[in-house]
C-alpha cells in the first residue's frame, strides 16, 4: 500500500495504490496498512510544508534587508 499526496490540508492530490499482495492480506490487515500509509504520507507532507514555510520566511527577510527595511 502506498499513498501519494500533496502538502495541502486537506490534500488536493491523493492517490492510494493497493497491490495484489496488499489485497491478499485480507480486509483487516489492509485497513491497517492503509491507515499507516496515510499517516506516513501526512507526516512527510508536514515536513515538506514546514520547510517551505521556513524557506519563504527566509526569502522575505532577505528581500526586506535588500530593500533597506531592517526590522
């Protein structure tokens, strides 16, 4: 089971892929795998979102310094 998603909350892009091996594990095991995959994807997107926000703040700060707007 794999999950592909974007960094938006809620995601605008969400793809869940279930292989034949995943299907063969049965409903209960598959549900657990899906929940784990969704949680992992959400955690990874949060890290990416946090880094993007940090990069944006650095860019704004640098831009303000270049314009002579030292806070």
